[in-house]
C-alpha cells in the first residue's frame, strides 16, 4: 500500500458535489500538486486529507492505517497557508516554537529544533524579529519552518506562493522543492499555477468540477494530455480538426514548424497577433477559420521585420501531436 491512499472520496455542500469519488495514491517522499481552476475541489481535498473537513463517502489510509475518522491532531502533518497565518505579536522564534511546545517537548529540545529549522529555511539571524519586520517571502519561510518544526509525517501546502510577487515566488518555489527533496518529506500542494506544478511536482493531479481529469508526471501531463480540458488548461495548445474522422489533433505552439517564404508544401496563414515572451514571440496565425498559436524566434522576427498582417508559412508536426476524441473537445 502507498504512503497515502485516498479511496472513492466524495464531499457535498448541500446539492453541490464538491468532490466526486476521488481516488489517489501518493508515495513516500513525493511532491504531489493538486492543480485546477478555482472551485475544482482541490482545496477541499487537501482539507479532507488533513482532517480539517469531513468527507461524506470514501476512505483515507496513512501508512496502512485508516484515518478517515481520525481528528486532525492525530494525523501528524504540517500545513502552510497562502496567508502565512503567523502570530503578529510573537517573534519568529515563538511562532516556530508554538507547535513544538504543544507537544510538551523539553525546553532545550525546543531551542535546538527551532535553530535547526531556521537554518533549513536560511533565517537563522531572524529569530528575534516580528513578522511585520519581514518581507512576504521571509514570512512564508517562517510559516514553512513552523510546519516542519514538530517533525510531521507529511506537509500540506495550500497555495503557499500565490500572495508573493513573481520573482520571489520563483525563488521560494525552488527553495521549497530543494528542501522537500532533502528531507524526503511527502508533500501535497494546492495550486492553480501551471508553471508551479510543472516545475515543482513529481506528480500532478489535474482536477475540474470535483473530478480528477488526469494523474501523471509533469512531462506526461504536458506532452500526453488525456482530454481537451487538460490539453487546454496546461500551457498553450492548438486543436486541429481533420476533414474526416472522429479525432482532433492537439498540437503545442512549439510543434508548429515554420517554413521559408514560398515553401512549396507549406500551409499559409495571416499573422493576427504577436506577443513578446522574452526568449521568443507567441504568434496567432489565422489558418482558414482557425487561430493557430505558434512560437516565433526573436531572431526571425527581427531579421525579417515580421509584423501583424504578414503571411506565415508553416507545417504541423503530427509526430508530437496528441489525438483526442472529438467528443472530449465538445
């Protein structure tokens, strides 16, 4: 049996089905991202795993033990919230020590543990400061240290990076991932940010409307989406419908091959829009009645002075395309 087993878990709010027979296996040491749009049920599932909400159907097993009815304090987890949830009137030291003190640990051992986790999150010189004296990224690292201090069996992260600015968010997600690997602690993280999930997770669980759409590695989710929802939710995608048949091809912008002007076998379209991405441009090309997303190298744009209204020559790389049933794209 896996470290954490979720079997056919359902949750209703009145007539609204927040979760519909969710089943999921999580291995020891994995970082699993619950990814999906607002209202898909990912936070509800996280809270049920932590015993912060009850499920109406299904079972949960932790290390082979049935924890379905176990209260949250018997599940031995640490949790980090989006809002940090630090005590403003306590120093960093006191905030971190709080969870350990509740376990009736000896004072010298508390001091030792607080020092250890402060070093882990690289805040060893901030133990006497108050939350208001720290940046948002530093506060979230304090929250992470507090979650780790009692030596939990697993971590729950509820959109821990969404309140931070972009640069801090990237730095902190790398720190969290490095620390998670170093400690080999099972971690379940909720996010609606596809880039976070792709860069941090061992396994991604894509959710929508209370159901699991697909479970897989970041590479599997991106390169082999199971249906049109996953294909469209993760990154940019083109849906190309052949003249006959019941299948639609899902093709990423990077798999649209640019051809030289006048290339004999190339398809042609008109550049409708162009968006600068730094390393490249993302162009929207009108092909027949369909808008096609295509990556345009910066060097190509600058060399040929390509602009909106120009004709673009291209082909589709069907080798990297994913075949989807038309019904899944309806």
